[in-house]
């Protein structure tokens, strides 16, 4: 297993989970334009697991935090009952200066399953954070030639 993967999986196994907000692609499609708010207490992490049933979609996110920085990663789990040590880290934990600028990212869904967005505040012993986030899911546009004259 790659070195960086152990830390993420270890966090999910032994870290203190503050909030878990499961979402489906349909729920994200109904998000609208506004930001949602997620509270991440000091020394904990919060998860947004997104269940995706079809390949080819693109999940995108924008988030900011207040006060100070937050760490972010994305972990893939094939199913709810997949053991954590068999999960794949798609984006390793990265400390983000999301209190200074919006952090944007996206990933293409290659395999149906659960894509877990992890907001990690375990490094902060005293400061709880608010994360303001917006998610979107895009389906690929398949050109079928039907509008051709």
C-alpha cells in the first residue's frame, strides 16, 4: 500500500467522526446555487459520502473554511460494507488555506461506489471550523448528431 494511503485509512478507522452527511447524485442535483455549511469540531473530521451508481459522471466541489485552514481528501469505497483497508485514496490529505481562498476541485467517476469527501480537523486541538461547501454533479454530454441539419 502506498505510504500516504495509510494515514487516510487510519484516520477513518481511529479518528473521531463528527458528522457524516450521506448524499446521492440526485440530492446533489437539487442543491441549487447556495452553499451548505458543515461543522467540524477540533480534533475530529467530517465526511460527505456520495453514492454514485453510474460511471462517467464528474463530481465537483468548492469549499472554504472559517476560521483558519482545514485538511481535505477524497477516499473511494466500493460499497458500504467494503473494509476500510480496501478503500482507495483518490486525493491524499492536503492542508488547504481555504480560509483565504475558495478551494475547487473535481473528479471523474470511473467506478460506481461511494466517494467520501473528508474534511479533516484532527490537527487542530482547540479551534473548531465551519466549512462552507457547494457540490455539483455533471453528466457527460454525448453528441448524437441529432441537431445536424
